[in-house]
């Protein structure tokens, strides 16, 4: 089975809302991502996002509580290995474990408290998205009408993350924020779950210029399975996913394509891509269009290589 990597899911958010949820054994129908489905789909690397929705208190304590769920309910699962470094990533791969990484989707709850960022780092945080869709203290998000870029604190956050060894995720960042980050960053950055705006004109998708910039710095683009980011129709298919893959390839990004499903963060799903156990359906469709080396890269090797190169040693 082909090794697959997924750069974004929202399991922790659902667990924060419902303390009874578990990935193994799962509460039937309540989680897209379960241990059994990860194994079924050959997923060897899964990123778990800490996300605080507006209906919950936006506080460092709430972010820390959600991060703790990673250690209580994900890391102890059989065959799962929490990853914080290149060495741990390589060890998980060698042992055939599912590498589990912790990310933060929006720093709203930290509210400028640098101690909270450092404490999250001690809890294993290695990937960070600066915003969700709205404005916060570091930048505007992709759906903020103002479209402003990084604040002074935002530039400080970039430097702090680079000092700690936290990789910055541009999904959800405003376009001006993206270019401010590109100007300020000294290390590669990436998009965990975004598609090509040229094919689907949505603010959460990336322009061709942004995709080329990510390729140029050695980043990766996690093509996402959010139907409204794939097509303007009522439903989406695996062929729609492949259109975005092909477009990024045409921009020179064949070695920089990955996937970020957004499972458990979406209510509608791509046909035959409803959960991690469906990754073989995507692998089969890719294999009909691309040589094996590219398919392996898209599904997991590009993401693995990016993290192996840029996580702390």
C-alpha cells in the first residue's frame, strides 16, 4: 500500500466539543478520522490541528486544553507515534507507525502571550497557521474584507516561530499577509489545505503567483478535499481533485504537491473521499494519469521529505 500523508484534520476540535469522542473505538459516525480508517487508507502521517471556533473562549488556556487532548487521546493509540523532530519522524516511518504531528490553526487565542506559544511548542507544536478566516492580532485572514497583511506582532511571530523551529502554514492567511510572510521568512513555509484559485476562484485558494512562490522556497501545497474549494458545483469528485493537482504540476510544483483533507472540519465530502480509508481511491485515480514516482510523491513522499528536511533535529 502506498504511504499517504494528510496535512490537516480537525479531530481535536471535535474532541474539545465532545469529551466522549475517541478515535479507537470510534463513536460511530461522529468522526471522519479514526484509527481504523487511517490504517485502512495507508496513512502514515497525520497532522492534527488545534482550532478554537468563535463560540468557545479564545484563550491560551483553551488552546492548551485542546493540545493536551492530542497527548491524551491521539498519541497513546497503538501504532501511533507523536512526532516533534526529524529523528522521531524517521523512527515512526521505520517502525511503520502513524506519525502524528500537532499544528495550530489561528493564533487568535494566544492574544500576544508569547509564553503560551512557547508552552505549546513544549507540548509538541511544530506547525502553525497565523490566522483562521478573520482578522486577529497578527494579520487578516483570507475572508477578511480589509485584506491587510502582517502587523508588527505578526512579524515578531514569524521570527519567534523560526527560532523555535515551528513551520508556518499560509492556508487561511490573507494574500497580503502571504506576501508579507514571504518577505519576512528566512525558512520555507507551506500551505496545509488550499487549492488553485485559477480553477476555483475562492479567497481560501492560492493564486498562481502564490503557488510559484511556495515552490520557489521549497514549500508544499496540501490540495484539500473541501468541495467548495474544488469546484463551484453542488458536489465534487476525485476528478476535481486531480484538476487542481494537474494545475499545480503545470506551475512547476509536481514535487511540492501534498494533500490536506480537512476531514472532521467539513460537512460535505468529495465523492469516494469521505474519510482517510478512501485514500486508495485517490491513489487509484492518480495512478491512471501519472507515473508511480509522482503518485508516491503526491500521496505522501513530498510531505514527508518537507518535514524531514525542516523539522528540528
